[in-house]
C-alpha cells in the first residue's frame, strides 16, 4: 500500500511539473513575441526593460532576426541608433539566410538607417548565403545614394555572387543601363 501511495504521488508530481513546464514555455513564447514586436514597432523603452532584465542584445528568433535586423527592416531609425549605442551589439550579425540589418535597410530603401549601419564596424563586402553583398542589394534595388556610399567605404565592385552575377549583370537584369555602364567603366 505504501508503495502504491508513493507511485501515485510520483505520477501526480510528474503531471503537475509538465503543466508548470507548459505554462513556463507559453510565457516564454509570449515574451519572445513581445520583445521582437517591440523591435519592429520601435518601442525603445520596452527593449530597455528587456535588456535591464538580462536579455542579451543579440538574441535572435527562429529566423535569425535580431532586434537590430527587425528595427532596420521596419524603418525604426531611432531604435537602430539606440541599439547601435549598446556596447555588445553585433551590427554584423546575420539571419539564417546570411542577411544583415544593412541588407534589410537597403532592401527597404532607408538611407538614414543604411548609413548608420555602414558606419558600424562590419566588413563592407560581407555576403549572405547566396554570396550577395550590400552593394549587390543596393544595385538590385537601384539605391544610388547607398551605392555611392558603399563604394566610398571600399566595397569591391568586382565581386560576383554564387550564381556568378556581377554588379553589371545585376544592373542589366533590372534594365538599369546607367549602372551597367558605370560598373563596366569602373571595373579594372
């Protein structure tokens, strides 16, 4: 009888601990959603609260998106500035496809954010898993001001992506003959 009571007690404890664990997991998921939504919406005060509670600034979601990547992509310039001011921020951190916050800002055409990220200490020719650099993104989306800035920062105009596409090829694919001519004439 005593063994039966112990066995029942163990079963009850096991069931309760699973329920507590499920509640903890659900709360943890809700906090992750709240954190990444704060980055998307530019809620600096909420981000500060997370960091003061000990959350690492470079934590990423399942797609590899960090607060910096999400803030840059969503045009939250003040939030990007705030995040870049944090001591341990990694402005070069990549998502699971190798894209960076800078690439997201270029895609969205936000020069102010792209400029702030270009001033961070990252390799100007950092590439994603497709071998595409920030300059290739700027070329693809005809972001002339960003193209000029990246070239001034030393971006290599002779690189090709994993499909062997050059900057001239990318520009030609977009029907941008001025850029094709520019890259052809600048190519050594």
